[in-house]
C-alpha cells in the first residue's frame, strides 16, 4: 500500500469512526492539528490543537442523535492530501429533524495522523485549501 493509499484509508476510517460515535481525536489527530469549517458555518474555526478539535467534534456530536456519511467519493489524493466529497446526514437530538448537507473535505495526513482538516461546500474551495487547485 502506498502512502497515498494509506492516507485515503485513514481518512475513510475517520468518517466511519465519527459515524459510530468514536471521534478518537487523541489517536487520530496530530497534536498541532487544525480544523476549519465552511463559509457561513456558525463555528468555522480555526480550531487549533487536539483539545480545540475534540471540543468542536464533541459539541457537534451533542447536537445530533444520529450522524451518517453517504456518497463518499475521493476526488483527489496527492502527497499528504486527500480530498473527499460526501453527504452528511443528521437527525437532531432535540428536534428529531433530519437534514443532509453536501460537503467536501480537504484532509492532510502526516505520519499516520490528521494534521489539517478543511471542510467546504464546494470542491474548488476544498482543492484550494489543499493547495491542489489549478
């Protein structure tokens, strides 16, 4: 398995774990990791360091009784970067309302841990965040 294939596997496993309620920030994220959300997101960050990233994931998790990721598609992988398009489906904890958001994430994996995660609404923006835009 190449480094790029390993990085894709790490990213895809992260989606599976979060969906199962196991964000495992300490085991999966680099100590100096950075997380950002898309434009217009209520708390877009940046969230810097594992503590801030864990707090954001925990806060998001508390809003939803159910989280699923569907239609996951790797649209770019180059070096340490993996860019993934997906639909994030949720069911509200208090409201029971179901929602779906199409998103794209640019995720940088270094030495087996996520160093950067940038979530965006459009592929062009995620590719730009990864420095992969043309």
